[in-house]
């Protein structure tokens, strides 16, 4: 089997689940497309561009199928994940390119679907589940460096933002039992993984209902000034409990989480981040727009003012926190004034990391049924370019403030551009590049050595751009020791 992943981190995690299932069923994995009997594409539907990339790839695979020698079994091609969910009929009927279609909740069924495909028929399962979390399947880690890993804690989303297709391609929110998450994190810790990112479409609304005694716990309050489309859910162990438990497993392992919704930041979560040295002081706060009018059309459940109040509260609670965000340019009905409010939000908050995109209308969403995609493509493009330029200016300023400071960096490996430099990330998830040199160890002075992937190195920042910090390495240390000396 040959696996190819498109789109978000959730899909990277799904690829690991798929591989774990197929491995148990006697499949071997190849990195060479030419060797494959089965090619599986784990797909994304969030933007049109992502889907277009898949259609183009299918044309390439069609040619590969046609060139296959008669002596070999026919090549089977499968589309998995969000695009399978959204476009099942079209995928199966368009030029009969695809043999297997499996939605995000149907991966356990892959061995059966592939067996059906062996007999020359097309096979599909896109049933969305109310309870599938793959809790009992330990994903097979496939990341190259082995120092960082993603752990999926929940699937689906209930937020129903008007632009978003995720609730339709990934179904309703359901959380994985805490016990199975802790088991996976312990296993990663034993393998020497130094950073785990807890992953979900909406991580901080996590709610584990698997233990009877916690089924009637009251729902935590929302962030001030926030509302939701649906009633508060009672019962279950919440995200603060999970974060507390995960952070206790290994004091040398950094914990991050993504993607949260700004509405679900009770004070106990912020307090935990501030208190625990191994929970990174970095938060993703997806704003999407700086205009209250547009936020309402997006059904985000907050105003510009409520969002800014949360940002100030977060910065007061977690000194030195690094913030990232998502923005959509040119949503339905967005005026020039609305756009300028987003520009001013970018200036006011000054994010360290940003993910910015032009709006693309998706079928099935509320926007598709109720709103007009009325901002012309050239206007979207211009607004997006202005947002990106503004974000970069402000990020460059935020990063310049770190020049002269010492930053603790988790080494990931050699820099892409130069073998004589190492690359890693600081606590705020900003990339740091520094020379690969002999370094003292804080614990054993007089025994210099080179830093390896998975080592923590204290680096003095010497220059900064909007994306990257550069610096001079000072010494190797540990996460606990660095926290104790601060």
C-alpha cells in the first residue's frame, strides 16, 4: 500500500490510523509509487484548491493504472477522508478512476472494501458515526524526526460555522476516552518523543463520557461574551482534566493542542498552561474576521469586542504567551470597511503565527444555502494579500522583540537550507535556526557534544524575521532544568 496525505494535521493522524489497521491485516507499506498494489489518498475538502489537487492526482494515477503490465494485479486506487464523504457519488462515477471510497469514520472497514475491490467492483462506505473515535487503535507513528507526534483526542465538530464543511465531512463531535489517550502518550514518551500535540477539530470542547461517575458533571461556562448555536452539554471529563493528566506523564515532554475554539477557554485551562512548565505558552485563537458583522454572518458566536477581551485576558493570565490565528478574506457580504476591521485586528493583537486564506464557498454549508458569495475573486485576492502583508509586518515586530533573549529550542533536525545548521522550535512554536556546534551540557560541564534531534538547547536570539528566529547556541539542557532556572 502507498499512502498519500493532503490537508490538515487531522489527516496526518488519520493516515497513521489507516496504516495501523492495514498493517494488522497483512499489508506492507511502500514509499515507491511504482511498487504499490493499492494507492490510498487521505483527502481534504476544506478549500477548493485542496480538492483540485486530488482530481489532478487521480488523472496521474489513471495513466499509471493504464501502463501497468498485464502480469501484475490491477492497481487499486482509494479516496479516503473528507473529500470521500463530500463527493462520494461524483468520485465513484467520474471516469471510474477510483475503486474504494471511505469516509473518516469508515477506516476499520478498509480491509473489506479492498477485498471487494480485488474482485473488480467499486466499494464505498461513507457512513458517519456518532461514536467512532478509533480509541482502541494505536496509530503507527510515521513522522521522520520522531521527536514530535500528534495525538487525536476527538473527532468531528458541532459548531456549524456558516462557512465550514467540517461538520458535514467529519460528523458530530465525539471524544476519545481519556484512558486511551493517556496510554498513547505514555507509549510515545517511552519511544523518546519530546513533543505531543493534542489534536481535534475543536479540542477544548473535549468531553469524555466513558466513565459513568462523570456523566452528570455540570458544563463549564463559556468565555465571557461568547455564545454557541447549541445548548451546553452536561457531563463528562473536560479538556482541563485531560490537559492536567497528559502534562503529568513526562516532565520532559512538551504539550501543545490544536485547534481550539475561542469560546471554550475556562480559567482553569489558562491557569494550567501558566502553571505547568511542559504545557507550551502558545495558543491558537482562530478569529476568522475582525468585523462583528461578518462574525455574525459566519455564526462564530462572538463579537470583535468579546474576542479582544479574551485576548487581553489570555495575555494577563499567561505572561509571554505566543498567539496564532486563522483568517478568511472575502467572506460573503464582506465590505471594504469589514476588511479594514480585520486589518486593524491583526495590528492590534500582533500574532506570532497566522493562517490566512481567501474564502471559497463549499456546498452543504449554511453559507451555500443562505448567503451570496458576492466578493469578486480579484477583490478577495487583493484583501488576502493585504492581510498577509499586515500579519507579516506585525509578526516581524513581535519576533524582533525576542532578539537578545535566550529561548529554549527543541531540536528537530538539520535546517533545510544548510547541513551546518540545526532547526527546531521554541515554546511559542516559532522556528529557530542556529549553527550546529559543539555544546556544553548544563548538567555536565566539560563534556561538550553536538545537539541531536530531541535535545533541548538554549539559544540566544540574534536576528528575527516574520517567520523565523536565528541565534547562537549556548548549551544543552532539559525542559525541567530550564523551567527551574527561569
